[in-house]
C-alpha cells in the first residue's frame, strides 16, 4: 500500500473514530458529523467488464457526485489526472460542482498545476500545499 493511500485511510478512520466519540491521536481536532464518506483513490482497468482505467475513474466519480450530500466527506485523488486540457476541464468541472452544488467537505489531491487556480476563482475552494520528502524510509517535512 502506498503512503498516500495509507494517509487517506487514516483520515477516514479518524473521522469515524471521532464521530463515535473515540480518542483520536491529535493535539486538537474539530470534525463535524458526516453522513457518508466517499473516496476515489487509484483506479485500474476492469478487463472483465471491458472498462478502461479512465472509465472506472469516471464511474466512481459519478457515483460520488450523484450520492454525496452537504454532510458528506469526499476524498478524491487526482481525478482526471492527465496533461490533456479535456481532462483538466473535467477536474475543474468536478471541483466547481462539488464546491457550488454539493458544498460538502472535500479533500481533492491533484498534481495539475492549473487546477490550483480554482482556489482563486471558486468561492468555496482553498488551496493547500504540503511539501514532504522521504528519508531512510520515513516521510519527513521538506
């Protein structure tokens, strides 16, 4: 399991633990109640159903968009990740739809340099940047 996927699983687990009143290993945390947790992390080709990686990714994203509510927690990782502008347009549209229509709490990790403009133009979006590096099999801040 990659470190990135492990961190996302940890985020979900902390929300669930806090919601049930359990101790969480944090100095301070303010987490509101959530009705559902949705994730779209990683994708692969589904040969048995003749679906490409992109189709699997879009099907999972569509499920989130159609079922998430304002009280949901959504975690997305590099949706429509590609250097092509059509995929950038998809990532941007998904960001705007979640921010303006669903209005749920969302973590959207994306390496597209142009998508960071959404934080300057979409009212409910805030950009965050975390710089880390790996040293001796440990993740340390950069």
